[in-house]
């Protein structure tokens, strides 16, 4: 596919924890030969900084202070969206479930979301095409995206995937996931939700390849 437009073409893929968003986004981006961003990396990275600096995660002001410190950056990469602190790549520290839980907590602060929103939108600058995944990409970050998806799967399947990836106990993962789903879906600002007009894909009984093919087929029809 080739596009010649000044506005970037954006594909958003939202959904709950462990729904396969990152794997699908990576492969969709690879197929379309474009970049992808996990917007969760912003919340995860700041959660990591809070933990590292022993910042009070109940304090919105303190977390905003960390964001404004200017000591961090995000960089798009084929494998995983990278997070750098003081110029050091700390990506391997941010993708665990414990950081995900802190990320979910701090992501409910409106001012935190406001600060990170601008940074997330910047990811599209200078690009012709971008795949963005998260919780509010199609509703808030890129509401004008040309093609939107909401990816889900039943709770046990999602927890089983995550537990296997992390070598964790499935019942504990299931419990933590329920807390995260409820925080992410119940917060007052930008709650996780299927964007209007999104293609909803339940991947409970689908392989990764089938999901990627379904997304690519829908993208083709949305933007052709
Ligand atoms: O997708 P990921 O698990 O990396 O996201 C970590 C957390 O960051 C989520 O549980 C959610 O609370 C928050 N997040 C968000 N909005 C996004 C992406 C992630 O609130 N667009």
C-alpha cells in the first residue's frame, strides 16, 4: 500500500491488558511497513520512575512533577516501544505486571493523562503512517484515526497468556488483571472503551495470525 497525504494515516488498536494489542500492532505495522507505538509505555515508564525515585504514587502533583522533569523519553522501535531515563534504555524494566499495575493506578490522574497525551500525539509528527495501541487511542489520543480497532479476549485466556509470558501464577494474574480492567474501564477521564465505529475483534478463539489478517483486511477497506 502506498499513500501520499500530508496528514498521517493512523490506525488505533485499543483493548484490555493482555488482549494481544502489542503483538498485533507490531505485526500490522511490519506488514504496512510503518512505525507503531504502545502508548502504555508512557504510563509504564513514569510508573517505573515513580518506583525508582520512591515517589508517592497517590500524589498526582508528584507524578506530574516526574513527567515534567524532562529526564525521560520514549522511542519507537520495531520490537517494543522503548523508554529511556537519563539517556539510559530501561525498557526491559517497564513491561512487567507489577509496573503495569502501578501504571494503571497513576493513569487515573487527569493531569497525568493531560501531560502524556501531548507526548503521545507527538508520535505521529513527521510520520505518514502510524499504528497506535493502548486504552484510549481511538477515543482520545487519535479520535480522527482512519481505522480503529478494539481487541479483546475472555479474561481467563488473557490471564493465561500473560501468566505464561511472565512465568506467573494464573489465578494471581487473573485477580490482578481484574483490578486493572476495573481501574482502566472505570476511571473518570478517558476510560478504556471501544471507540465508536471501531472494529471489535474477540481473539479468544483466534490465533495471532488470524487477528493480524483480520485487522489488515479491515484497514484496507477503511482507507482505500
Ligand atoms: O497497555 P499496557 O498494559 O502497557 O498499559 C499499562 C497501563 O497504562 C494500563 O493498564 C492503563 O492503565 C494505562 N494506559 C492508559 N491509556 C493508554 C495506554 C495505557 O491509561 N492509552
